[in-house]
C-alpha cells in the first residue's frame, strides 16, 4: 500500500487533473478542511473525518475549492500505480484518454490509439 500526506492550499489539487489508475484503488481520508472530488457524475464534497474511495478505472480529480487548507491522507493499493490514464481527449484522433507517464523531466501524455504524445 502507498500512503501519502497532503496539505492543499486553496486552489491546489491532489493531482494534475482528472485521472484513473487501472490497477490501483485510491482512498482519501480528509483530516482537516473540505476537499472537492470531481468525477464523471459530478462534484462531491468530502469533509473532516470522512473518506472517499475510487476503484481501479474510476476517473476522479480531488482539489481544494475552499478558502481553508485541506489536510488529507491518500492511500493506494497495491503500492504500484500501474497504468495511469488522464481524461484528456486526443487532438489528433479523438480518443477519450491518454496514458500518463511521469519522470524527472515532467509528464508525457500518449494517445493509446494513434501514439500522439504531448509533453507537459
């Protein structure tokens, strides 16, 4: 299991955008403040001493839309994230998502259908 502690100031997010892990479930436990999680079904607020779970393949983006700091624990199991997908349509072929790769130089989004790559 992977365990991460986050402190989000107003306007900050847990990740870079709407995404999912194909081989990992994620649980966010909010210690302080209120986090907003955007899913394909809409926005959901999670307050202090509450938790939210996302199974493998479920898209989400968590962020702090409040005026106060959010402190949270993010737990992922199994520890390795496996394939991560960003819900960003491909400008070349219209595919629904890109496979995300993160390294020391940044983030690369690669379309699984046409191979178009975008470096961020």
